[in-house]
C-alpha cells in the first residue's frame, strides 16, 4: 500500500493516488500544477484521515453506486474514491484509506 505520485504527459499536472496491496486505486487526489503541491496533497490526506472517518462524505452516483470523497477541514475535496458495489464495500474502502494513508509511503513515478 502506497501513495503513487505521477505526472501526466498530456496535461503536465501531477497526480496522486493511494493504492491497495492488490494495486487497485482506493483514493485519487486532485491534479496539481507543481510537484510540491502534490506532496502537500499527500500530507493533507494523511492529516485528514488521522482522526478516523469524520472527513469522509458518503455519496451516491447517478447510477446508484456508492462512493466517497475525503474533504479537508475547509470542506475542499482532496480525494475521491472509486465506485463501489455496495455501501458495505464503500465503508471497507474508507477504513482501508484511513489505515493505509497513515503509513505515508510514497512511490514517486515522476
């Protein structure tokens, strides 16, 4: 489990995602124009998951699929999940983000 930091060849923006041990993306961060901004985004994810699931907002897509967003204390979205097949699976995804974000490992692919 690690954060992956990458740079889009098309847009030139830096992207972050948190991947599970099976390489599935469990949280995708916002796009950043500077690498340091992306690193700050990772720190924000770590900080905002430290107290449990209070910063997560559980949502439902138009097709009925549950998903979640992680918000900073100022209510700005800093990460979005994949779509899940059930609320139970979504809640497990949130628990996984909380647990593994705190490890703070970063794989820099830039």
